[in-house]
């Protein structure tokens, strides 16, 4: 008999910030049970799919009991009896049940939890690893780990304006060696910070969050740590940045205030000029959200000036949504899009966003969220989509390391078939 869905259930669990999120369970007719847990972001774009929160006083209004109810009472009855192998169809059914443009009625957290659980259950029923089920036999490329080793902005309580400073082991021969490169750099940075009397506590994504004297000082410390670990900046390990410019642009359009470092107010043009100085001075190969989500003209100007030198990634401006990504492609707004599963709300839609990027000659950069769980779905998804790089935090905090460790497992499974390269 064909395998079908018996039921979907859900419960409220806690994410890495101690806030509620959704875990979905799926039971198939063969008796197997699979589960998936949904991450949550702090730095979010205005057009992201909507997390459904309960409001009120419970958990400070962040409870997800409504989303749990929607899985049980609205989604499960419609999907019961259907084949778990029809991922795109089931995802579309949930979108139709919700009936809104932003998944705000059922909640993107409810829908994504079901979507991820369905994919995992189907892979298990096929006796395949998730990356193979989603990506087919061509899924052999391990992503370059863009490790966030310094946190700032809204992910830390410090004097750094930009949200993420990443070490990127683009010169490593394999994923496991690349992970070693940046993990050793992480530990070298910790020793360096200690020697300078700076704090070695970590931010939401596991990177260090000291009070540097300037934003530039954060980059220079990372470069020193790379060298201390025995690697060559720009050859073995390069730098990636995530400005998360929404966080210091109140109108989200063109007026910026580097408030945490004290650098002060800047126009879009001045911020681009500053970026140019850094790109010339430091081995930067990737820059995410250098401008705010409504600053389409600024993004375009940045890409026209630097897009032939570095990867310019749109996150809040595109929100893993093919409509916004297509607008970006048409207007040369960037040359890469961040891909976040919970930003769009289904596995199928995230995969479609990757395909759109690839067909346009863009790159797709997979990402976790600042509020994560111990679910390693992202690791398999990144391999399945063959996008070549991802960010999933630093070399600390278990909810980050579980993704890296899953990628090590996949590399071991692939053995000699495993591929690893930056471009």
C-alpha cells in the first residue's frame, strides 16, 4: 500500500534565546514518526513571512500556542491521507489554507514546521538522507562555512554597528579542513581578545561581542587572529560582513546612523564610500545587506561599484521571496540572495528562490537565524541546493555546532564524491 500521512501534531519548545517556537511531528501510515523545529529571527525584514505569536502576558507575548493549534486543527485534517512525497503540492495546500500573502493567519512558523517535517518523513520513507532526497544524486557539494566570529548590531550589546563579521575558509581543500581553519581562527581570536583585556562573551550566534574601539578594529582583530592561527588573510581565509543596515537606518531608506560605535550619521552615498575604503583595504569577499531594505537605489549603486569584486548579498531587501529577488535581478540590485527557510515559510518556496538565483547567474547564500534550535535541517538543505556556502554561526553554542557536525557527517557519507569550492 502507498505510504500516506496519518497526522501532524505540534508542541511549543524553546529556541536558543529562550523564546517559544514550534516543533512539528508527522506520523506516516507505515508507523514512522519524524519531527522538525522552526528557527526565529531577531533582525527581520518587513516583508518576511509572519511568525504567529500569541500576545498577552505569557512568555511576554511570544507564545506559539495558536500556531500549535493551527497545525493540529487546520493543517493536519487537510493533509491527512495524502502522499508525503508531493512536497510542492502539500506546501501549496498549506499556503491556500492560510489564504494570506504573508502566511499571517496560520503562521509561517506553523506552515514551515509542517513543510520541513514532511520532507524529513518522506526522505526517511525512501530510506535516503535528507540532502539526497531533496537534491538527488547531484547533491555532493559541501558548503563553505562562513563562520560568524564577531557579533555586533542587534545580535550583541556592544560598540559594533555591523551585525556579523565572518571568517570564510575559501582556500581550504575540503569542508572539514575549512571548518578547522575557521575554528582555529575563532580560538586564536579568543586568546587575542583576552590578551587585550577585551570580553570573550558571545552574542546570539556564538561570535565574540567585545567593545572594540571602532568597527574597523573588529576586522583588524580578525585578520590578526587569522595570521596567528597560521593562515593567510585573503588566500586561506577571507572576510565576510553582514551590515544588517536596517538596524541603523530608522527610515529604512537612505539615512544611516552608526550609533553603537559613535561614528554617527551618514548618507547612503557616504556609507558606500566607507565600504569602498574597507574593500580596498581588507580581504572582503562577501557583503550582506550593506544598505537598508528600502534603499534600492543605494543597493544598486553599491553593486554597480563593487559587484565585480565581491558577492553582494540581499537579505532584508529580498526576504527569500522570488518576487523581490526577481525585482533585484531586473534592476541589478545585488548579485546574491540570502536564503532563509523561515523567511519565506516552506521548503518548496525556498528551493524556488535558489533556482531563480541560479538561473540568473546569481549566488544563493544559505543562513540560519539568531534564534535557532538543535534541528540540523539547514545543513542537509544547503547540500541539496548546491549553493556552495552557508552561515550557521560560530564555533560555539550547540544549536550552531549541530549544523556543522551534520555537514561533517554528510562529508563522511559522500567520501570521495564530496566536492568543496568557493565559486
